[in-house]
């Protein structure tokens, strides 16, 4: 990863931010006219320093805009180095289409064929700098608030998936990412399961390929089963380990070197279902191609 890449990202965001307000002719504004102007800045820049125990200083650039989208990407690869990829997925989708009448999400009820958007508010880019070396240690892209469906056929994943898995006795576990040898890892994982000492990805014991998890909802558990917004959905690129803070400062996410994707979700899935049937893919194309699309 080159330091120049961080600079290009920052310059690009800056240019996008000022583009809507550029004028061809500059004229001074009188004090009276200025006094009549009210509004909110299109971009907010924060410098975050002197965090106890954190060796990095941060600069966060936030756009005051809201996005609702449904999109599909055929193939996504990131962090290709040393003969592997930090993240590799096909048929990635944000948002979906209601397959049946009465489908409920985010406190709304949808009819078959309705678009259920992925909602993302206040997108930001954040830079992490090591002041001792004067070098950038990483950057991330995320949202002040986000919720909605994420679908993919993922073969390699680096980061964290905040899924809850339920074993045969009804006990809940935080999902653990594994490699193909059943070693717990958040770097280039290929499987997901329960790390209780019995997991065996080769035999499918308390472990399933990530390709079985074809759709999930990003967000936090809210009242009455409604999915609330989360402020911890982001993708980071690190030259070294970085402790990223949530935009509200409530949480700290430790991201290792390379690509790191943080997928917070309030979903609970039976481990036996994940192994045998998987989590069905939501309808992500206008023509419904089925629950096991790929």
C-alpha cells in the first residue's frame, strides 16, 4: 500500500465536496447578505488526537448527505498480495427487492417487487496517522449511520461479521471466522462457525463455508425486532494495525494490516441450518433467480 493512495483518496473526496459550490465568477458578499445565509456545511472535518492508549491520530472527513441505493457488482477483489486476497466475493449487492407481499424491514411493510434500499447516511473517509513517524497508517470508508441488506458469494473475508450462531442446545455464540484448517482468524477467512473446541470445517461440524451465508442485514437490534442503524459499518485499508473508533466514540474496532471489513448485524442463525441449507440469498435482481442464485 502506498502513501500516495491515501492522498489521492483525500483529494478526490475534497474535490467531490467542493464541486457543487464552484462558481464561475467570484464577487464579495456584503455583511447584510451574509447575515441572511443559514445552512450546514457540506463537509465536516474532525481532527481526533490524544486518545488514551491509541498511538494514532485521526482525521475524519464527513459528507452531510443521505444515500438510499440498490446496487449489484459482479466481482470484488481487494488486498491481492502474497498469493491470496484479503477479500474476494462475487455478485455483491447492497439492498434488495421484496420477494413476497408483507415483507417487513426497518419498520416498514413492503409488497412483492418493492425495492428495499440500503440506507447510508453521512459517508466519511478517515485517515490514521502515526505522529511519531509522520506516516499514514491506514484509511477507512464508512457511514455515520447504515442499515440494509448485503448479499454476496464470498470466498475470502478479512474483518469481522457480527453474526450470532445458535447451537443444537439453543445456546448462542458470537460467530467466529475460520480458515480451511479450522484455525480461527479474521484474515482471509473462508469459513464461519462456533469456536467451542468441536468445530471442524472439513467435516462440517459447527463450521460452514462463507458461501453458505449469501445475505445478511447490516444494522443493530432495535425495539420490536426492527433493525436500527449502525455506525460501525466500514471497510478499512491498513499499513499496520489500527484501532478505529466509532463515529460516536462508543466502540473501538481493532483492524489488522491489510483490508478489514466490519459487518455489524443483529441476525441470529441456527448453526445446523447454516451448515445444511445456508442462509438464502435475497432477491437482488429485478428478475427473481431463486434463493440459491449462485
